[in-house]
C-alpha cells in the first residue's frame, strides 16, 4: 500500500515495521492492535480490532421488556448499571412511563456513583501503570514523597514520610520476592517512563488507597440496588421503597439510617476526588508535558447525547449537555437526535458482517447483523491463527458508527469539550482552575484547546468529570431529602406495569452518559415482547474500524504520528488506548454469529 | 507441594552459579542495585506464593470487579501477600507478547503446581473465533493452560454454567469450563457475580487448608452454597405470616414484606446473599426491595421473568397458589424440610460415590 490520505485528514502508511499487540491488557474485554512504525520509530498506521462478541441482542428477542435491564446490564460488569439504566429508559420511553422524582434522583446518584467508581478504578488500576513505574518507586526518599504530597494536595491526611516508607517497604518486599504478580514483564526500564521516584512512590501509594476506597463508593449501589457489581433496576422507578417513620421502617429498603449511610459514601467520593484523584492527574501530567500527543479526534470531533438533567425529562437542563462538534470548531455545537434515521448510522465495510448494500449505513432501529468472518487477501496466518490482519478488508467484530457520516470521539473529554463550548459554569471554572494548576507545575502556558487535544487531556477530563459527578450527587441527595420532607415518598410508577396496558407496537430510545461516553439503547416492542433491541455503545464509536469512505475511528486516530521509544514495547500505545478506557465486551456484544438466527430466533 | 523456584532451576540442570547470575540480571533488569540480587536469590530459594493464572473468556468482568470489592481480606492483601497473580489481563502491566510469555514461563516453572482461575467461558461456534486471544481462539489458551494446572476455579456463572451469553438461543455456543476440561479438579463459585468475600474466602480456604473445601455434587463449595436465600432471609417471617409485597412501592414494599409474589427466586436459589450479604455486609437484593433473580443458579436466564411467581417448586414448600401460602405456611415448611433433607441425603451419597475433594498444593502466606 502506498500512502493513503483519509477523508478525515490522516496519512496512513503501512510500509514500516508491523507490530502486533494481542491481547491489549488492562481493558475490559478482548482487543487487538496492530501498528506500522517507520524508521524514526513513529507510528504511521494503526489498526484496532475488537476480538470478542456475545450476541446479547439476539438473546433478548422475544423476552419481556421489563426483564431486559438485567440481560444488558451483563454487557459489562465494569461500567455496571449504565446499560441497565439505558434499558429502563428505553422501555419507559417506548411505553411513555414517567418515573417519580425520588426514583429519578436515586437513579441519578447510582449513575454518578458509577462514574466516580469507574473513573477512579480506571485511572489507578487500568491506566496508572502507563505513567507510573512501581519499581522506580523503590528508589524514592519517602521524605521527598511526603513533601510532594503536601505540595500537590495539602489537605490529604495520608502524607507523612512514615506512611510512604511503610508503603515502600511493602513494595520492596514484594519485588524482592521475585514474584512480581501483575507487575511481571512490565516495561520498567523503558525510557517512556518519566517520573522521578518520589512521584512514582506517591502514585503507588494511591494505587493501593484507591483499591481500598473504591469498594466503599459502590456501597451506594448496594443500598439502592442490593449489590454491586450488577445492582437491581426496575422499569417504572426503583425497587427500594421509602419508609421514614412508620411501622417496620428498620426493615424497609430506605430509612433514615440508609440515607445517612449513602451520604457518608458521597462525602468519601467527594473527598477522594478533590484530595487524591484530581491532584494526582495534574501532578502526573506535569511530568509528561512534553508528550502531548494522542489527540486524534479528541476535543476536535466529539459527540454526546447529554445527561444529568436538573429537571427530569427537560433536556435543556442537562448538567452535561449533548451535541456534536466537528473540526475543532468550539463556536458551534450542533444538536443530535438519536431518533433521526439520518444521524446515527452503523457501517460494516470493515467489520465481520455483511449488509445488502455496504456503502450505506443503518440506523439502530433498522439494524442488520449478518456475520461474515473473513480475513482479507493481505492477512497473514490462518483463520484460527491470525498473524497480521488486512485492514483493507474486514478486520474487526466492531461495527463503525458515524454521525451524519463523521467519525467522532465519545467519552468524558467529549462531554467536557461540549460543556466548555456551551459555557457550563462549573465545567468552565473547574477546567480553567485545573489547567492553571497544571501550567504552574509544568511551567507551561497551554490553553484548553492545546491541552485537551491529547492523551493527557482525555485522562484529565475523566478526573474532572469524576469530581463533578460526586459534587452533583450531593445536590441529588439534598433534593431527595427535600422531596421526602415535602411529603412525597413514591419510588415507582406501576400504572403501566402490566403488558395489557401497553400499545401493540412501540419503540423507544434510552441514552446515558456512560463512563466511557455516549450510550444508546434502541428498543422495539411488539405484543408485549421485545421485537428488536440494539445498543450502540461508547467503545463502538471509539474503537470502530474504518468506514466505506475510509475515515478512521478514534482509537486508530489517537495513535497516529506518535513517537515510540522502543517499537517492541507498547508503552506509548497502551497509554493512548487506555486514555479511552476501552470496554470491548460493551462494543462487541451486539453481534450474532449466525445471520439466520436474527430473523428466525427461537424464543422461550 | 510447590517446589521452590531454585529447586526447579536446579532440577533443570542450572548451576548455583548461573542461578545467582540470573538473580543479578533480574535485579539489574528492574533497575535495582546489586544489593537486591541477594534478596531475590533468598526469596527464590524459599517457598513461593502460589501462582494463579486468571484467564478471561466471554464475560463482562463483573467477577474481577467483585473480587476487588473484598473487605476481608482486602484485595490488595490477597494480591501482594497471599498469591502470585501472574496473569490477569484485566490488571497486568504487560501486554501482547510480554503478557503471553508469562503463561509459558509459569507452565515451565510451576508445571502442575499453579491454579487456573477462569472468568467467562469459551464459545465454540465460528471455530471459537468469537473470542480471540493472541490471534487464536480463547479455547486454545484455556485447554493449553488447563493441561498444566493443579486445579481450576470457575469464577461466576459464566465459567460455572454459561450465564447470559449462553441464554437461549446461545448464539456463540458459549460453554462452561467443566464441559471442555474433564481431567482437572474444578471448583465452581457461581453468581453473577459471586459475592466478593465468598471469592476471597474460597481462595484463602484453599491456601490455608491446602485442599478444596467440601463440594456439593455440582462442584460448589458447601460452605456458601448449601442453603437457599429463602432459608435465612430476614423477610422469611413475613412469608410464613402470609405478608407479601403485591406491587412495587405498595404498603407491603414499604414495610419490608416478602417479595415472593413479585417474583423473588430466593426459595430456589442456593447462595449466601441473605447471610453474608453484599459489599462488606451492607445489604442484599431483597433488603433493597427487589426479588432475588437467582443469578447463581444454572440457566437462571431461561427460567421465566424476574417478576413471575415461582409455581413449579412444590417440593421445596412453595404452594402453586400463592394466595393460600400464608395459611398453609406451617405445613409447607415441614414439607420443605423433609424434601431438603432427602435431597441432601441423595447428594451426600453421590458425593461419597465420586469423591470430589482433591488436595491442592499451596504455599506459605507470608510475603
């Protein structure tokens, strides 16, 4: 292949050394990545492949729409609950069910808890080892780490030299054992790691603190949904009834003690974001100020549906508004309509599926999923032992969704770009304050456009969104208390619970600001059963293969033109891919392997 | 029992001199000073933490997420001090060829002496290529590693039974582990996901007692799966008294009455949710107002709606006509106990016939 220029402005050159990373680790699910690296160790071509599917939408056909939330919740146990929420929203949209305010606020708190939990676990346990070198932490002077900790976050109580010495001793004994567990075969002598030992030690300490704290955050789900992962949801509201002062209150799902318990968890989330997570990301980013690549579509071509309406069912009050920005024009945020058949469409020219006419995309309500697992003529290896894929042909189990034909990036960075462009006060103030802190530490003078269009920008936006969500959650908690105080204790609207109250046919959409980006579920209901169910999830957008016009998706775009220290050690590649928090079980669950089963599916 | 790393190297004909050189190189490769070489050598001459290779097939990662929620022991203590989690693609630093190399290295050093933990299951349709690891079917990786392991932990309902992707019509032919691996001891820890503290208790039991806990005839640990949710539910007195939630958010729902009539599967589900509870004992689904959906039972996705009353389980004491259940409660409990006792006797007989417990080698739990 000669050099190809894509419509969305990338030059792809696959003449250099081909490097394959399979499996890509520290993600949810299974993914493969291939890149071509030129003589100067710069990535000139990138190929991202989803390597799993489960066929959940096939399984849903013919089932009770009220049961769907539990099936689709199992799309992903990491972003647990966001698919269940999208599902109950889609069913309620189809059946025109409005839920009580208490139920709305409880669902909001659950969704935002997921944001905080997912973002924290992503940063510390999936992403941090791309920036942080735990072996280097052994060389740190714990006193220097203590000084650094008190500089970047003076209010965090775990900051004494003795504390960091204890952590260091523990890590030292672990590494001296010769059994490195999850750190085994890491890239610890790769020069892509740039932090001084004292910063590495601080980050390792917070890796362990975050592991302890994340289990506390999710207890909010346990109160409202009974368990985590996979809390319970309910079409029409929430299952947790309120009983503040009547008989048997102590055994009721929600009472004063339970609500106090929830408030304590929210306070922990707020504190961890402000004292640990956000300061850590700013501090770590400052050591990588000279590695501002990985922008791709980030902050330039972005999309979200919008979420967190202050007033239920009023999209104009979304605290993270939706829309589309193209070509980096922050002056224009275009509206998005998930119901319009001309807007969101999925293409399969480079996916292991076939359409009758692959030059066209299909809206999710009209989606077709007919698998076609074939390798292109230039692929190397065999059907069950792939050495190299041929990206000129079909090469992924992920479809390619596009907005009016444009490849866009979704995720916290996209939401923050839109919110900033729309002048959302909290986001504007928070972003400017954080960039100020970054510029001060790094001694740079980057504006928002320059800083956000990068791998670091994606990681920073996620931390800021976590902080925002925890703060919003406290507002939700107070609103819930105020509403109960005003005499409203309703938690579920059961008026249309029974299928005999439903129309013969109905269709609906449920959108959620999922941790990884814009999530949409589209449902068709016929005679009380699911006729068709389609999900277009964040990683389908970001991890998409090429489309008929040749546009590359966000994963591939972010890797382009990145210099790497060592071609055979994928530190920089993992760093940029992880900045999206890929979720492959989400992106590829949609596919059925047998096209016939989609139309002649046997139901219970 | 596990050999030490040093024993293995000596057995493979490596001299002590070469061994010490290896330790120096390891220290250098990690960017550590020469003083670390001696410490690494000492560690390798003493008994290692038991290695675990944790593989992921078709799944949603909820089992891993549950595992890290464990409060006692804390997940960090399990990982840093109890076991050596050498391969787990969800959290491991290495990727691609460096990750795959760990599997071969572990097999070489600890052949027959490591634990294989499986989250998810292999799909058999499409030549197995609906779950690809390193360019090949996940099934290849699973059978390869299983051949060399000491024992297998099947985490969650995917590995144990198939779970959601195996619900009808099971489009990928997702298949539980015990149906493709027949020659290794397997312990099933079902649930979607299993309770965090149940997962870590199973691991620590194996480490402490150097064997599997006693298993039932399905291969589940009796200590957590021998009672139904219903048996120890805090709402059980309302069931016995005939006090039911008739509809969500009704008066009964607010009083914490029994959820049987809105579909609770507690009477047919074997798990520890109503005793150990979830997330450090915070709550469990019934306490939070939703019926049990039976997520630790084989094929629970295809056993009717979450909201449909159980009607086909008279042998366990639930009458088909729920409206009369309160009135006949005393009688039905008697039936339940008798039926349960009979079932237990049968299972004991079967278990004695095909002895499940097999010793599993373990190591010290020290760091």
